[in-house]
C-alpha cells in the first residue's frame, strides 16, 4: 500500500520569510510522481509543484521548490519569500506511474503567513 | 467548461434522505475521481472511473454510497439514507488519462446532514 505522511499539522511563517513543509511516503514503486497541492479556504485544490521520481534534479516553480530524497522517501516543499496569499492547507500527494491508482493524500499542513 | 464543475456547492439534508452530487469534468478527460474530505483531514479516495466503468470503488465506505458515469463524462455520486457522519466536502477530480498527468479538482460540494 502507498502511504503519505505529513507530520506538521500546523505551521506559521512571517511574511517574506522561508518555510519548509515536510512529507514522507512509502511505496514499492520505482517510477512515480509526487505532488504538492494547495487548498485555500475556497476549497479548490491547486497544483503547486510536481516532481518526477526518475529525475534527480529538484523541481522549482518560482518561489516554490522541493527537496526530493528518493532513498529516504522524503519530499519537502520550500516556500521562499512567503506571501499572505500562501496561507492555505498544503497536501502532499502521490500516485503510481503504473496502473490506475488514484492520488493518495497526506493529512495536510495548515500554513499561516503572518504580516 | 474550463475546469471541473461540481454542483451543488453546498447541500443541507435531513438524516435519512437521499442526495445526489454532480461532477462535470474537463472535456476529454477520461479519468474521474471522487474524494471525501472531512474537516481538518486530507481527501480520502472513494471511487475512480476510467471512461464509463468504475475501475476502483474500494474507497466507498458502504453500500449506501454509489456512483455512476453513464456516458463517460458527467458523474453522479449518490448517497442513500444519509447519516450525520456523511457530512463532509465531496471533491471530484479529473485527469486526461489514468497515467500521471495532472489531476484537476472541482471546488467540492459541502454536504451537511442534520
């Protein structure tokens, strides 16, 4: 079974500072994707960033980057220059590249950006 | 439409009643997923459709829950004899294929059973 663990239920960060959200996962697969989704109060799940497991280079999208450690099965999200609009729930998610498995989500981290 | 559309946005129903929740995926997306999200939790998988057929319904909690996708596009999640524990946000997502393309989510239906 594939599992995703987010060990930080809540975090806060000062505006313009950097914060890192943790995620670990368990799988027997070798090829897969990992995702971070953001869910603001509007409930819309928005894809923040994705990482392909076969790529050694960490993915980066503007202020968002990941630290992907495949051997450790760790996939953390770093948010630089935090903005008030980054306040949301953040979910780590993990599908299998093979087969028809759906996304498996962690329990989420509630991030508050403080002015 | 441009995104995944879910209706209604909010639904309040009495215990024991029957409800239907609708999901209109992005046009051309063959894979469709239903998730349930309880307060303060991550989304939990309910059922997955590939085309018209349910490829995996292992997440449905019991036989009061049922979903259909008769023409391979719009899907309806049906809940019979609703219970207060069914109160949650029900999210729908679609993907172009079942392979690892991005899943796009609707804004969910908040179901409240009173």
